[in-house]
């Protein structure tokens, strides 16, 4: 992956007579984040790199330390068979639950954005020497779409949504994964004392948002409607990050003051958490696939005491009904 040259960032900043704080304000990040990047302790994503290059009135190439272009990394691709058709997915290396699929006879694709999906994939791997379950992080809407297009074997989504109900009518079985909470993620100690969307607007807190179709995006929009607030009053409303982990990392590293996300993400990054509503997560599986070896491996892992115990250890999930099928 291309990295920002720490010495180059500091040199360009000083040449323009900017303090770390001034550069941070111009780029829309924190002073601590600028300091961490300049010292080499942190590497930002492409969005932050672009913001820094604009603030410094320079090219991204110069910011990355000249015109050096690293060799592109080979895409990691896994293949599986779904209803007799070969399906391929590129895998994101930063997701720890996804490992090399080489040496395994069967790959199983499970879509979803909850961290519990990654944990489930690990437990499924431990139960079969020939089958590897791969977690594909997606929003609720994207996961449902992938399931309906038969490009994944199963999906984990927030239960009882309109799209989920329509999809399941007579075609899919639903299994309880767990119940958790969604709410505001804030820096440790909640220094801005955020309790709701009105506080976010009042304090001009910088947020990161999720794409359309994500449960977190829907919850934020719901809070805005209830408070009769225009989204344009939320700093960073249009700054979208693909996944729950991305949003949590942005808050923990100071690139944002707050985001809407799950309690498990707050726990993972040691963030403050302000609950807004309960979330029921369900595993959706096509009825026609229930007796296949791949899905049996997945359901056995879901119903295992080991999975329930490890999920409960995260301290953010209610696992009393984990594994139960419901209408």
C-alpha cells in the first residue's frame, strides 16, 4: 500500500508556515492525527491523504514522497460454487477474519457488517478441515442484494427491516445471531459530552457517516428527522466510510469526533458509547441450501457453545437466543 512519507509531510507544512494545528484545521482532522502521521506512528487512508494534499496545495504524489509508484498488490480472490454457478469475490486484506483460501476444497461466502460475522467465520473454520467461511463486509442493503442475486451463501443483517422481510417470504430461513445496541461512538471519555444529534450539531462535532443502505446511516437519518435537523448542519455528514471498523478506527485515531455504530465497535476501539436503540441481528440462509455441507458447517458453528461463549465475552451481545430459527 502507498504510504505518506513522514518527513515530506513535515517539510511541506513548515515550508508553508503552518503549525500542526493549522494544517489539521485546514484538512478537517485533529492536531494529534497530524502529529502521529508526521512521526510515522499512523498511516491515513486515501481520503485523509487527499485532504492533506489540498490543505498543503500540493500533489498527492509529492505528499507520498516523490513520484515513487509501488508495484500494485495482487488482488486476493476466492471462488465458490452457489447453486451450480462459480462465484468469485475479491478479499480485503485488512479484515482479520479473512485468510487465504488456498488448500481448502470449499469456500463459503457470508456477507454482513457486524463484527459477529467475523467471529462466526473463525468458529466455522475450526469445525471443518475442508471448508473455509469467508466474511465479506457489506452494508445491510448490499448483503441482502448479494443474497438475492445468489453471490453469497448467507447474509447477516439487522432483522425486521422491510427489505429483509420481503426477501425472506418463503425463500429464506432466519436464525438468531444476537441482539446488540447501536448508538453514538465517541472518543474515550466522551470529551464533547455527546448525548444525541442536537449535541453533535451544537458542538460542531466532526462525524463520519456510512453509505446509503447501512443501518448506521438509516439510524443517523432517523435521529435527524426526529430532531427536525437538516443533514447539512452535521459536519462530515457526506464523509462516508465503507465499514463499521473503518468508522470506529476514524474516531479512535482522531479523524472524527463521532460516528453512529455498534456497541461492539466501541468495545473494540475502547471508545465511549451512547446507546440509541437495540439491534437484532439475523443470519439469512436460502431454504434450498439448508442441507448442504457448507451451510451445515455454518449453522453448527452458530449453535455451538464455543461461539456463544466467545460472542458473550465481547460484553456487547445478548446471546440467549443465538442459533434459534424464527419466523
